[in-house]
């Protein structure tokens, strides 16, 4: 049942994003619509701390290099469409990893899938494309972990853990224009609901390129902290590291 809820929520957010952007595209025939599509990579290091009934029980630090060694697939993108004083966006991160470890004759093969999805509406007081906007929506986080245990070459069992969290999302973005082609993009938000709370801050340097000066090269840094609770077990994540992307605007 837990797996069904996870898949249902991912599907619901995906459908909501599709309908949102399809509706915006339909409106383009009657009014000017501004699109923004940004594939990006976040080279994040990860710090994980565990506590049981309020008492710390351990933690681990995972560098981006170590993460790349065990990553099977990943995808990150931000898509936004809007006009007048409103826009809507979805920000998606998916990562699939696998690893093998153990102690002595006991071996453990792990497979993990993680989803991070933001779906939100943004209000631009000065109109879409001006420096300031405030946004609100939904943040979904999903984990699907499978562990296969073996004794020597003999499989002895499998354990699967799935968990999903849906939070209300509130945030603000502001652009500082430095020169004709240069600007700084900032973002900060918080979310709360199923999780114990998450917050994110981001700062990017943008350089405008292209004949019509509509596209941008993005370089910067992002930090995200999130806490999740599953029964008596509390997990605190810190993700931090540089970002790079290319922003298509049309």
C-alpha cells in the first residue's frame, strides 16, 4: 500500500505539471506566453544524520565524487511558463543509485531511487520577467530503497523500504541586474507538512547569450536541509554544492 501511495503521488504531480504547462501553451494563441526551460546539474555533497527517539545514532558524509561512482541514472530540470503577473513551474530531480558493501562473509547489495519534485505558482508584482516573484505550491520527496543480503554467494533475504512526503511550499525569488548581460538570481523557500520541515537557498550568476539575448549560462551554489521522520527514526539531510545549467527562454 505504501508503494501504491508513492506511485500515486508521483503520478499526480506529473499530471498536474503536464496540465499546468499544457494549459499555458493553449493560452499562447491569445496572448504572449514566456517559457523557461533549464536542464541543470547540482554537484551536491550529502550529510546524513540519524537519531532514534531523540538520541543520535550515527551519520555519514557522501561526496559528489562518491555519489557519481554509484549513480545509475539522474535527471534534473526546471520548466516554467507564464504571462502577465503569473507563472507556474515544476522543478524535478530524479536519481537512481546502486552499491555493494558488507562485513566479513555478509554482503549487501543496495538499490535506491529518489524523487524531488516541486510544483508551484508564482506571482510577479511587476509582471513576468521582472526581478521579484513570490511562489507557493507543493514539494514532494520520495525514497525507494531495496537491500539484498547474502552470506557468501548464497542470497539470504531482501528488505525494501519506501517512504514519501508531501509538503506545502512557500518561497521567494529575486534577480539582481549587474550589467547588460550579467545578473545574480537568488531563491529561498521553506516547506512543511509530511516532513519535519525543509528549507533551501540558492544563488546563481547568470550570463546572457544568443543573438536575441534570451538564453543564459548559469553557475552558482545551492544548499538544502531536510528532516524526515519514520516512526521513532528521524533522518536529517544536508545537501550542498555548486550548480551549473543552461536556461532556454522563448
